């Protein structure tokens, strides 16, 4: 009983010294929850007053969603959580910074473990009490405004756990930082390092990869922190918010609850152990344990110097020599600065030269591992007999979603759905990419590949291939022309369920937008899937689309499908519903055609102009000068006939074609007659087209010619 009373008395005494922390925490939490909720609900009411919600059910749903966003998985709470963890943790153990207070506390007959526990528990109480009180006020406020239901409360509960678990990790990191250091400035630095080190290291790792590796990975296999709670929180909060049901949210959050709880459970004993073994004379010093100074210096200086060097690499147009010199200089200066920080004495800058040398050597090794590819990253191509299957992405502009109509990225979808067994063409393209430079290719395109090895390991690589190289056509046909590629790349190939729930469909030839019967979703799909049996690289490369299908599904999911003239089944269906219109327009339907010539090609006036690319001066290939732009509008039907023969709609330009096939030097806008029966999009003032390269009619060139001498 005496011990219990003593613990309670110590706790109350500690709380009295932390009144300002209580006040600050309460204000922060009230602002974060009550304040944000007020703003969110006020915004919904304002939108409703403006007529944004046509039905009462929509308005009510918006209120519920606003409460979830404000009180559940709120993606702007990270600064509040980190700030509270920092203040509560540092203030609680702040006596460790003052030698007199340390001596006084140690002279009191109170067990060291008990003192640590009292301060720790009181910090958790401050957070929980202010958070729960603020949430209670916010929930009552939302309930009064009829913005709460059972589902909302479940999300609020999940969000509370989400934030509390992160707070625990941050709180324990701060306590560890306090016990390792001896003054507030160094504690702030140490806490920031513990919280952000891995995340910043991975950012730097990815930056080095993309700077020096030709086949840099990052599409299929993302190199992300594994033990950074901050990275988890910033990356996952928004994703969880997008999930539809509470069950999905819980399923996505629970693994992180466990992970963060385990991290917190490891950090706390380490902090306690450092607290127990911390020398009394450490107060006021930079580091409580001198033996750690050299280790910390090396660990901090290497990524800091490399980060500085990579900044110079970007600013210096890829100058590798300057980058290396900067890294070495940064390592030397950083090591000296750390020594000065440890002793608060300029004379200490050349102290511990061995650890400084180790840091510089580490910097040089890291640089050459990436710059010279010492580990053979770019040279890696797996042997075909060691590859179980492959997934790849060429056309990454396709839309994907799962069975619940939630968005999926191209990487997620193709990795899940594509199983290419014949990997020989893929490996052949990878082999060619090793001996070619993107700058030497006529039409370079990025190919992302995921090798699934028989050993169970997945390896990702990305490299450029030349679409214009005739030798690549057969290899690409062996990939693009396969059922595995089509089913993995195009949602329509395997997704029957979605096409039973089509909400709307339209067909466009560039100027029209004809509505198709939504109930024909399955019928259109069957026709399109049959036509896709002929789809391969040769077809996609050499045949321009004659139209575009746009199909909308629940939850705002949609897909765009190109129609080619050889797609007989699809075109037959479109003709049956009177929706098919050829790309070629009828001159009789047109009121005017406006052609704008930008004169982007460098002429005599541009001989002395230069552009810079990666630090190398090259002759100008493209110069835009608004003063040289010339527009001309044509009104004669005879002129229309000649122009319409050599133009193509902007919105039908597909991924597979050579972009140089159309002339970027001209913009064409077609205006239809208001009284025509042609089903052009009435809400549009004009429709964008481009000339095929080298086919601009002579009268157009002459009418849009720029005469600099006449202007002078």
C-alpha cells in the first residue's frame, strides 16, 4: 500500500510540473480533431447550400464521409503526433540535461526504475487523455449535426489506434534520443535521425539508382523503408482512406498495428537500458556514451555527404567528378563538424581521424558501387532456365481496378495478372538494351520487366527499347501478340463482371461522341475480345485507331479502348447501333478550319541559339518563340477537302505509334456548322487535329508563313 501511494504521489507531483505540456497537448488535439471536423462539416453544408447534392442520401453520405476523414485516418496529423511525442518525451526527462537536477534526483531515495516508469506512464496519460477528450467532444459535435453512424464510429476507433501506435513509436524514439544525449539541441538531432534515417537513406538509394543505373528498378519492386514508422504512416494513411468498407480498412491497418507495437516494444527496453546505464556526468554533453561518438559520426556523415553530392550532381548537369569531390569534401567537413558538436570546441575538429577516414572511404565506396556498377546491377540478365515466368509493362496508360472497383496501378495489375512463360524474347530485348544508348534510338520506349525466378526471388528491371528498330518487331510480336500479354495488360480481356455493371459507354472518332446503350456492355465486350485475338505489335504500330471507346463503371472507374479498322466485330456492333463514324470528316459539315503554325524549327534567325542537355552544348532542335506564331483560318470547301485528307485527331493518338508521324509544328482546330446533323460534341468550340509529317498542303504552308523582314 505504501509503495502504491508513493507511486501515486510521485505521479501527481510529476503532473504538476507538466501543466504547460497538458495545456499544449489539449490545444493541439482540439485543433486537430474538433477544429478540422468543424471545417470539414462546414464545407459540406456550404456545398449542399450551393446545390452540390441532389438527393438527401448524397448529402447524408457526404456528412458521414467528412466525419470519417476528420476523426479517422486523417493524413495531416503526422506533425501533431511527432510534435507531441517530442515535447512530452523531452520535457518528461529534461532533468537529464542539467547536472544539478541529476544530482538532486539521484540523492532522493527513489528507485531509478520507478522514476523512469512514472515519467513514462504520465506521458502516455497526457496523450491519451487529451486525445480521447478531444475525440469525445468532436464525436458529440458530429452527432448533433447528424454526421455519425456505426460505420463512422468504427473508422474513428481504427483511426485512434492508428495514431496512438505511431505516437508510441515516436515517443519511445524520443526517450531513447534523450537517454543517448546530454543537451536539447543534440536530442532534437538524434530524434530526427532515429525517426527519418531509414526513409532518407532509401530516398538517397533510389536517387543513386536513377542517376547511375541504366536498368534502374522502381516500377514493379519499390525500394522502400521496412522499419520506418513515419514512412509507413505517410504512405498508408491515404491508401486506407480510399478503401470502401470498415473491414477493408481494418485489414489494411492491423498489420501495421502489430508492426508498430513490436517496434515500440523493442525501443522502450533499449531506452530504459540506456537510462539505467547513463553516467550521471553525461548531463550537458553531446553524447551520453563516448564510445558511440565515432559510430554515430560515420553513420550520419556518409549519407549526408552523399546527399550533398547528389544535389551537386543534379545542379551540375551530371558532372561525376564534381560530384565525387563534393562528397569527399562533405565527408571531411561533416566529420569535423560532428567532432566540434560533441565537444563544443573548435580544436576538436581533427579529433578521431581514423573514424573520419572510415567515413570518407565509405563515401567513395558507395559512389563507385553505383557509378562504376561494381556489383553488376546493369549487367544482370537471368538465364532463361532460371526464370519461372515474367510480367512486363509497355503501355502503362491503361486503366485497372479490382473486383471492388478500387483503382490498381499498372504495376499492381500486370504483376498480379500476367504470366509470360516464354521469356526468350524479353531476355533478347534486355540483352540488346545493354549495348544501346537511349540517345542512339529512333523511337525509344521504356519496358518494365519483372522476372519471377524459380528460386522464389523476384527481380525488377526497366530499360529502353527502340520501337523503330525492324529487328525488334518480331521479338515484340512474340510478346505483345500472346494471350498472356493481352490478358495481363487489358482489363477487358478477363473482366466479365465489370461489363455487366456498365454505367455508360460512348464512341468517338475525334469529333463525335455517340452514346452507346449501357446494357450492351457484355455484347460490346464479346466483340472487342474477339477482335483482340489479332492484336500484336505490328498491328498496333502500323495501323492508327479509327475510334475510341470510353466505358464508365461504378466507383468512377473507366477505361478507354482503341478501335482499329481491322476490328470487324466491334465496328459491326457500332454500325448496328448507328454509332460508327469514320475518322475522315465530310467537308460539307465544316464551317471553318484554323491552322496555327508555331515555326518551331530553327531557321536562319536561330543559328546562334544553343540548348543545354546534361552539361553538353548541342545544336538547337526545337525553339519556341510566341512572336513567330502565325494562324490562318480557311473557309472554302475546296480547301477543307485537301486538309482533311492529311490530318489526324489528337485524342486518337495511341501509345504505340511513332510520335514523329504527326507534325507538332502545327495545330489544327475544326469548327462545324451549327445546323449540320453531324453528331459532333456540341459543347466544344473546336476539335484538335495534327498534320501527318511531311504532308502539309502547300497553300497552308504559304498562308501561315512567317516573314521576319516584313515585320521589321
